C-alpha cells in the first residue's frame, strides 16, 4: 500500500526483477522461434535430397550432384547459425560496437562478385543469378564493417532464395547506393512480390 516504506521498496525491486526476467524469457522464446523458422527450410532440403539420393543406386555424377545440394544446404545452416549467434551477441552487448569509415559501394561490389562466383559453383542447386551494383562510386558511411557485411550478405541471400516468390533462384538482384542529404541509402532489390502488408510492421 505504501511504496515508500521498507516493504514497498522491496516489492518495487522484486517487480523490476520480475519484469527483467519476463523480458529475458520473451527474448529466449523469440530467439528459439527464429532458429526454428530459419533452419526449417535448409533442413527440409537436406533431408529430402538425402532421401532421394539413397532411394536407389545412382551414377557417380548423380551422387556428386546430391552431395553438392547437401553441402549447399549445410553451408546455409552454418551461415544462419552464425548470423543468429551474432544477433544475440549484439542484442546482449552492453558496450557499443567499434565503428570506422566504410566504403559501402566497394563492399557491395565485393559481395556481388562473391555471390556470382558462389552461384556459378553451385549451378545445379541455384541456377544463374545476376547480381549487379549501381550508384555512387564511393559511398562512405560510419559503421562496423563486419556487421554491415553480414547485414547485406543476409539481404542478398534472402533475395536469392525468396526474391522470386519463394522458389530459388531470383534471376536479377540489384544492389544500389545513393546519397540522401548527409546520409547514404542502400537497397537490395529483387523481382519478388515483396513483404506482405501484415508483416511490414513486425519486420
């Protein structure tokens, strides 16, 4: 009844502690849901591919193709796991991340080249994907280079796998940068339907 006496102050402290615990439980549930959602697709692809591969005797070339698909799904799961752990560390970090000048245009050029090479090496899995970069030749921002690289790599990965309506690959992906006042805007564009209106606020 009296929040200022000894019992009242103790109740206030306990309530704050319970609020923090409730928040931690909510974050844990969200993280678990994210992991389940993100890993479901590559796990399904991996399991289906292995089931088909062992359903009958096959030629060496067919086994190599099946192994290539399994390797691609495994690599995707490894990337997802690393990204989710990174996200968790970022959300839990008490100290700000170290920042420095980063040329976003150069980074996007490197990512585009890496994805073109990666897709070319796994054509049996993804087919041909054209990743192009447009915009200012130099787009300098202040940020953490590793975090920015992971961010745009995730967006490109999402565009490759879901940009054409959920069936990989998306044939055309455009990375662009342009200046808006004293800021740099970067976009990852694909030919997919985009986000559903009911998902926009949550995302």
